[in-house]
């Protein structure tokens, strides 16, 4: 049974990745000539069902989490390889939701233990554990920052004259910060959603 899917455009190619209850991941690429999906690889880096996956586009990798304690990194450039690039054993089973931030610098997982864990995308080293929920976390999302939002905030903070910056109200500064922050939202079985500002 398919547990999670991700479809993405990588250069001229359209790819589809699916995670299965068996712990397998399958990688397909759409062939425009035949108008068919071609299975390029099948890999098994999890002993339990794959619960979530996401892509780090700039690194050309995708990441998977599962009911086991493993997080795995897989190559998008060598899709025929059946082995992950790297796996880590987190000692925390039930990484229900995994998301990569839009700048491809960090990823986060929502865990059955109620914690949100933040990892470096490149090294897969754990950077932070966000504790607040009393029951398991099952959903996670990053606020996407569009490139023009980041450029506008940099222009506003560095390119404005002293007089203009002095006139900027506290409300405007709060709004600018809120719009240019990589928020993490986590949803839990306790019915609550927590909002975090990290890195």
C-alpha cells in the first residue's frame, strides 16, 4: 500500500516518488516520447512503513522517514541506485511527517513522541528538538519564503535611508518579520498546532 507520494519537476524531467507500507520507495520518471511512467529504481531503507518523504531540490536529494527510527537520504541524480546515500538511526521511532524547508538547509520531522526534530539537510545531524506537545505530532509544515519576499526584506532593512527606517512603525517591522520567517507549524493528536521560529 502506498503511504506517501511526491511529484516534482527536476529540470526537463517530471519525477514521482512513492513510499510504501513495506518500507520500500519507488522512483519513476515520466517519458514524454511514450507518455508513460518508467520505474527507475526501488529501494528499501526502512524496516517499517514509509510515512513521509520530501525533496531538497538544490541538493538533488530526497529524504524519507518511517515508523522505524530511520531517516534516509536518496539521490535524485542517480535514480537507478537502490541504496540510500545516507541513513541515520534517530532512536525515535514514528517520524510521522518529514518536510524540507524551501531554502534546502534544514528538514524537520514530527514524531509520535510529541517532539519536532530539526536536522541539517547536508549532514543529517540533529540541530534542535522542539518540545511542547503532550501527545504525538502527526503533521508538519514550513512556511515557504518566496525569493522576492527575501529580497524585499533585505532591501527594506539595508537599502533604506535612516529617515525612512525611523518612520517604519513597530507594526510594519512585526509584519515584515512574520512574512520573512521560516515558520514551522506542527499539528498534534492533542488538537493543538504549535508555531516555531527557528534558524
